[in-house]
C-alpha cells in the first residue's frame, strides 16, 4: 500500500495534520524527526549542533528506511526535500502532499528559538520558503492550502485523495 507523505516548511502543520489524517484513514503515523531522534538517541537541536550536514545525513538515511515501509502517513522534516538524493526515496510508492501555509501564519504561531534553522529569527523562515517552495511544488502530487482549521485542511485532503488511498476513511 502507498504511503502518504506530508512535506512543507517547518511549522506548516505536517505533524498535526499527519496525526489526524492517519487516524481518519486508520493508518500508522510516523513523524520523520521523531524517527531520527529515536534512532540517534538525541534531540534534533543536539544533532544540529554537530552540523546541518550531519543532520541531513541522518535525514537521508531515514528517507531510505521509511521508503521501504508502506501503508502509513509520514510527516517529513521541512528540509527533507533539500537533498536531491532524497527525492527518489520520498517519491517511492508515495502520494506526496505539500502543506502550504502562509509564512506569516507560521511566524506568528511557532517558537523560532526551538527550531535549529530558525534561531536567527523570522527572516530566516522567509528565506527558507523562497529556497524550498519550488522543490515542494516539484515533488507534490497535491498542494493543500493549510491556512484554515485542521478540520478544513483534512476535508481538503480527503476530498482530493485518490480513492485507493481512502479505503480506511472514517468519514
């Protein structure tokens, strides 16, 4: 069975939407950042202290490993799309949804101090979006505006998911 993969900027709602979507579709949920933390035995900020490249290596490994599994909803880290080598793994037997949330909303709602790449503040968030938006668009099978409520976003996703992915839909 195909995976449903959520991509998007940090703070775009991948984990929140992913958990709710997995419950709605009766699928396993995997948060890639939590997966990496569990395997590495350290939190993401600590891993970033060893350098972004070190973290990206762990993220690439997680992409490869999770691509071997199926039938789950996976929320990726915001930067999983940055390395081209990850793209085949992300696409492998996956339906990819880009949760596109206005940067202004993200900036208002998240604590940038706890996000390693955002420690320099909101300007960095805008720069990351500018750098990654084309990658998100290129990989996405579906683009969903996540500026509304969780319920609205779920309805948008469920109404546009291919029938084969909605078998467990509890609506």
